[in-house]
C-alpha cells in the first residue's frame, strides 16, 4: 500500500526500552544492548560497543533470536531490520 507521494505508511512502533542480547555467527559470547523500540519489521537498539552489520538479536538469553541487518547508525543508536 502506498500513500500520496509514493511513500509507504510507516509501521507501528512500540516503545520497549528493555535489555536484549546481540550474538554474531561464529562467536560464543553475547553482548548486552538496549532495545529502545520495535515494530514487526525491525527495531532501534542502543549499544556502547561496536555492532556488526548483521547479527542475531535475542530478547531473552534462553530463546532463539531474530536475524538483523543494520540499516542506519547514529552514534550509539542503531536501526535494524529483521531478516529471514
């Protein structure tokens, strides 16, 4: 669905502000980060450590997470989209 001007409507974002964990393929450790908000298609996270371009974001240390790809960076805030 497209609106006037050819722009798609923005997905509904929900404020979250909770701790989550980043894991990178080929590594064993998980890095803590903060999820500031999320939608069905992605999230905004904050991390004081470097974040790779692709990773898995887990909302719980015990559960499998969602694969993510970075789509923007602004200081410690990072926008990601969920991928397959």
